[in-house]
């Protein structure tokens, strides 16, 4: 079938933007992708991926690369602070019967895999560049770029992240990212033999976890209540993270605490969220990913729903004969699923900060994971 839009601009070269470029090129579109960062960098430690994310990576054609460079495992183990496992969240094998239902990988490695696939698909990637102005002219969008060029497109896709310049341009009164009262610490460490899948220890208010990211490494993540979104001196990262683990006597966590040093690539990130009310598009310009639904990491699904946006948008552009109908259908398919992830993830964080009802926490986790394995 012919796509409703043939000439497409993607603003933003993160996971959502790259996924859109890969899938739209595969369906025959002419795709330009502009990314403001001239080095096309992706910061961070590890990123956990659930069954739906692995399903999406398979559709993009990059699952084999993930399995080669990341790590995959079945189930999410939930443990008491002193070590014993008390429950396990299932991770159905959605991608393939012979591929585990979950996994993790270093964020820069996943970014490189997607960047290589974006270039291999034939997208015209321009780095160190973004839009400076855009205007609709008939059935086209005319875009001025910061490198001095002006080009016309049938559709513009904004995938420029949590602090989206395009969102502000389209919707000046849109809500701003909201600090959740919680932060996450991440670090990369050697992987002990007994850590084969995602494992978490459920403290009263601090929740550490680990997940393998390769054959030899894992990443540590620790959520911490922080009433104020204040600056943390990087010189204190090691001592602060060690302090957060003091209350946990689980042997693995005691070993991790001893291993933490300046080589552990510790990263601190205040957790913010955003859900843009509908509509997510204006004319022939549509927003996807964190630009419209940035979520905290409690369901390990932020990257997932952004990548899914790209796949669903490409699908609706192929199903519908005109851009307006395609964008309306895209938004209808995505709204409830993305709302669920953002709001449920935020509630999980609130329960952790408040030291609230662990039964409610468990119910939300199980219901959300059950919803995420459904078709998109």
C-alpha cells in the first residue's frame, strides 16, 4: 500500500525517532531525521526491557543485535531486604518462544544499534541540526532548519523528548514536566553468576534492583525519595549510593555496596513525568514518545511505548489514505495504553515515597504488566 505521507521529517534522534525512521523507510517513505546533538550521544547506564519491548525490537529487525550485545532473562524476582525471594512477576515470551521475556542492555549500546539500523535503512540523518520554524502550506509543511536549509514535507514527527521544543511550539500552554518526589541512581558493575534476570529487593521506601546488561556486566538501579529536586554533588555519588544500601543485608547487595567506586559509572536522575492531553497533533505535525508521554521507570516501559508509537504511526499511515485520518487513528490507538503506563508508573512511585500499601503496589504492577503484553 501507498503511505499517506511520502516525505517525512523526524525531529529528534532518540529511541522513538530512530524507530520511526527505520519502520517508515521499510514501508517506502523518504525520511529525513534531524538531531540537535552533533555527536548523537545517548547517556545512561542500563535500561530494562519487558516482553512488549522485545516484541517491538523484533518488528524493527534489531532483536538479534540486542540479544547479541545485551542480556535476556525470564521473570522479575522480588525479594525481601535480607535476601529471600517472595514472588516473581512473569514475563511472557512475546518476541519468540525461544527468546526470554525480558532483558536489559546499556543505553548507549541500544542507541548505537538503532542508529546503525537508521542509517542502514536509508534515512537522511543530519546531526547538529534542528528546526527553527515551520508552517503549513496547503498539504505540506515547510520547515526552516538551523543549518539554513528550508525543505517541504507531507508530515513532520516530533520525537524531541521530555523538553520538546516542538511541543512548546505547537501547544504553548501544554503542561510542563512534573518532578515526582523521587530519584533513581544507576551504576554498572560486574555480574555475579547468580544474577540471571531482573531482581529487586523491596525495602520500606528504598527499592534497589539489578539486571544483567551483557554476559559480564549488570546494572544497579536504586529509587530514593527526595522531596526537593536539588543538586547532588557528583563527588558524593559513591558515598550516597552506598548509604542507600546500608539497610539491606541481602548478600548480593552487600557485595555490590563494597564494589561501588568511581569506576561504577554512577548516574543520578530526578524522576519527572508528563502526559500531554489530547490532541497530540496539529495539522500535519504529530508528537510521539517522551514529547507526549514521559514516564517514570517503575514499569520499565518508557522506551517501549515510545518505540510502539513509531510502529503504530507507520502502520496507520499505511492503512489510511490521508494524513488527518492516519493521525487521528494513531492517537486513538495510543492514548489509553500510554496514559495507563504514565499514571500507573507515577502511582507506584507515590506508594514507594509514602511507604504505602504494598498490596496496592503489587496489584498495579501485575495489572500493568498484563495490559502491556496485549497487542498494540
